[in-house]
C-alpha cells in the first residue's frame, strides 16, 4: 500500500498494514525499556511480588509510550528519512504504513501507556506524561538544537531508570541517579558520534549534526563515561559489607569492562543503534551477565 505518492515506497514490500504497524512500533528498541528494572534490582526488591508486578507495569507503560513517540517521530520525519540509507525503509517513510493509521495508533498507545502507568502508581502516570510531552517537544523542535537534543534523549533514558523505583515506591539514591544520568549521556553522545562518523554532518538527516564535531562528541562521551564509572564505583563501595566477600565492589570490574567494550563500537562509529550492539555482541552480553550475577549475589548476601 502506498500513501500520498510516497517516494521510495517500493523499497520495502508491503506485507500488510498490521505488519507495518508492528515494525513501526520498533519492538527491537524495547530493550531500552529494561532500564525500569534497574532500581528494583539495585535495591534487592525485585523478588517481591508487589514490586515485580509494579515493575512489569512500568515496563509495559514505557514500551507503549516509546512506540507512540516512534510513530509520531517517523510520521513527521518521513520526508527526511527518505534521504537516509536505512531509515528510508521504515514503514511510514516507505509508504507501507498510512499516516492516519500511524497517528491514530500513536494516540491509542499513548493513552494506554498513561492508563497502565496509573494502575501501577499515579506518580508513574505523571512521569510517563512528562516523558511523552518532552519527547513530543524533541520531535517537533529540540532534536535540531545541539546539546539540547542529546540532553533530551538522555533524560528519556533517565526517566526509564527512575520509573521502576517510582512504580514500586522505592528510594532512589543519589548514586543511582548519577550513574543513570551519566550513563545515558554516554550512550546518547556515542550514538551521535557514530551517526556523524557514518553519515557525516551534511547527510541531511539530522540538522543538529551540522553543528557537532567528532572531537566535541568524543569529549562528551568520554567525560560521561568517566563520571559513570566514578559514580558506580562510589555506589559499589558504599554497598560493601563490613565482612565477607564485597560482591558489589567486585561488580565494578565487569561494569567497567562492559563500558569499555561498548566504547569500542562507539569509537568505530558503529553505535548508531545501541540496541543492535546489545543484541549482537556476544562478548558484551557475557560481560553483562557477569556483572548481573555479581550484583545479584551482592544483593542476596547483603
């Protein structure tokens, strides 16, 4: 199906509107929403049934909210996406998904996200609403403003990390917020660096890239990486028991290794899609598993 004489509609075979809608919702990127598990996991409360239920509701809420944002973003950017080597194949840009269907679906998903968030905790619904408003402003305007664009995307990651704590009514320490905030900035700056490295500032697909340089973005993600490691280390040292094996402290090693492994992809300019790196890099997955095991042991033996 082709809508409004869309250029490049033949780039992707039309396998039905329903299939196109699912692809446009970007389920592969839902892996980012697993950040909502971070706060309950760090607090050692994920095994509690009520906490687990609230965390799952927060996860569903952010999956729906992020998909709503993707649909609106791809609708507004459909003309520009056709200039991109891979984004031109997105369902809306290629014409496989009609614009009215995309916008109507975005509205339903946004309403569903707010409802699910309210069922978990009214404060979570407020956070989801703030996320939707912020991302809408980003899509309409802020994505074209240097510094503001990476700050807004990083704030979106931070909101995901905070959501689990809010839904489960858990205390969020200053170290948790610092790690989440600087870690998010590291990933976003790395993403922009990879886009600049791969497409160049004049690619025409993201205006903010015109005002970025590779040295500036390298400075940002290097600074954010250092702040993330320091903040995590201070949190881990604070959790160390007076006696026994300091598992939280030991977790610093795989945490640092994972960050350095991811930085290899950033430096090579292949981190434009962070979720792809997480899903395909087996070594990074093993490092992440080692980190998760050490943290879980630390929580259980605390």
